């Protein structure tokens, strides 16, 4: 049984990586649910070596589970823009430590952690800053330098490398293993939709720099590519030659569009249900594996969707009646006692969306929505909020109180007048707090004192997420509480 890990557009495809699942036997792969997982690399340029290594995530994701660590796969929101472009997420030292840990079982000179290359200097262009060259450079330096220059998260580079060639934990790589390390310039134009790799782009440095620059191209010139943020498009389940068809996907951000431009297939239900194994003949695995591998290595992608919806559609939040239990993602522990069950409902609804990206103009009664360009300036322009699905500050509070049956306008300047006002000293959990003096610009939902500190839940600003924060009473805090 062979699992093809799908491919992508004319820029590159899925380098031909395949998973072979052998039932029983005495092989040296990872035994999961009675199956030995052996990874076989069938890339171009003659590298057909068998890889006997573990598949990250298999230990924490039982076969049949559609999620790995608390977020289910969402075809329209695989990873957030903020996470995708966070080039400072790992330093070169962090990348090196990660590679050393993942590849510690590999002892040869061609291991990812031991290979050395000569890196040529690359001038700055419209997509990447200048890249420093050097002799005797290791893979960590290559990845860190191209990530920084091209504005891509090194985690994205590492996960893409693993899903394409399994080089993070291969124990028997050869120099040929790096020919299509990131699957760069391996379009699905071979017989039957197979990889058709261009050998002129072979090698660790060529592959890394080409991959990082391609991620930047998708972000810089989105109109030149098939998939774009805000678009609803039919996305194939597998190569066209499979005859498996497609289904519509509303792509919520540029990062997710980039993944589809590079690997233009979505996993079908059989693929998701089978992780980390194989689904059916129509299953593809590239974007599925990216999502779950990322969670396994680094935690949340900033994308995905809750496994079990809570109030209004977010993650479950404990408590009943007037009691609210803070979820683990709040960063603090404790229980909130609201003055009324309606206030408790609003608090649970707001807390259920912790970790959801900020998006200017985002959010309504049903939940997070795509942000807006209207009035979008400063950080909003930098983070391109109109390509992100999430909440702005008043979108979160209107959604929260909508779950309690209270209708609020979308705008903090309106919400300040949509209930009786009290001095902040008399605030109760569920009340709205405001900043901006005569020109209101921010609103948050008050949670009350927890451990001697007053807290609130808010959608703070572009580039951030819904979070629990201490109440900021300095600056232009309005020192009032509004009770919807």
C-alpha cells in the first residue's frame, strides 16, 4: 500500500515522497496500532533509499483521529499569516538545536545535522533581503539565513522540509537526498501526475533559498498565483489524473493560499481520519501532514478550528450557571463568578476564542470573520488584516454578548453608549471596559479580580490574538464600566 504525499503547482510539487505501511512484520519502523510505518523516499536524481524512522505525531495522534493537539484541520485556515511570516520565531542556534535533537540518531556525514555546504551570497531583490554566503556552512545556518532574508518562519521551512523529504530524522541520507529537499521545482507534470524535478535546482542551498523566496513571492505578488486570500476556489483532492475531483474552499489568509499554491490539494475525509496513516485512493497528504507536523513540533499553527465547539463555536469553556472556569489557554488559572447567567454566557463565549487572530473589522454574532480594508491603517496594513479571519476588539465583545441574547453594534465608540455606565471601581465580570478618552478606540470584556489582579479578555491589535490580559488602567483608560 503506497501513500503518495501529493504535489503542487508549476513552481514545485511534492517531491515524490511516499509512505509505505506494512502490517505486522519485524521491521525497524514505528509500530502504531499494529502497523509498522516505514518511510520510503522516491525523489528525483536516483535517491530511492529506504528510511526507517518514526513519523512525528504518531505517538500522540491515534489512528482515526482527525487532530493532533487540540485543533482540527480547517482547509480554509491551515496556518495564520502571523505565524507563517514570523521570521524571528527561531534563532540560528534554536534551529541548530532542533535539527540536532530530531536527527540525533543519524551519524553519517550526510545527516542534516552534519552536512556542510558552500553558500553563495545572494543580492537583495523584491522578495528577499541580501543573503550572506560562506564556506563550510551547516543546514541550520542555511535555513536561518534564508528565512530571515525572505521573511518566513524557520518553523515553516523545517516542517516543509520534513513533509517533503523527511530529512529531519532520516538515519541514512546521502548527498542525493538533498536534490529535492524542499520539493522546489518539482511540478506534477510527470506521467500520471508524478513529480518532474528540474536538476538545475538541486542541492540544499538551492532548495532552501528557492523555497524561502517562493513563499515571499506568494505573499508579495498574490495576483500572479492561482489561489488568493478571500477567494472561494475548487481545490482538488489529488492530482487531476486521479479523477477524484475537488471541493470548494474559502481561503481565509495569504499563508493558507501559499500552501495551496505550492501543494494544490486538500486532504479528503479519509485522509484526515487516517492520520498518520493512509486514507483511500483519493487521499492526499501534503497539507494534512504540514498542519499536524507543525502542531507536533511547535504547537498551534494559528489556524485550524476547535475540535468540539464551545459557546458561539469556539473551544469548550467549563462552568455552569454563573460560574466560569478559565481554560488552560488563558495563561492563568481560576474560576470566575459572574453576577448573572447572561454575563457568564458572554464571558464563556469570549474565552472560547482565545488564540484567534486579530482582524480589523472581523467578527459577528456567529464568530470570527474575514477582516476589512475599510479604515485599515498602520499595523492593520502591515499584517494585511483583510486577509485574516478573526475578531477586532468590538467584534469580539458583540459576539460574546450576542450569545447571551444582547445585540451590540460593531464599534467600540457605539458600545460605550449601549448600557448603563458605572465607575470602574464598581465593575462586574462581563462589563465592557474602554480606552480612548473622548475618541474611544478599544473595548475589552472585564473578567474580574483573579489572584489579586484584575483581568480582561480582549482582541488587542493587528498581529496579536484574542487573549486574557491584566486590565491596563493607565494612559487613556476611561475608568468606566458599561453593563450591556
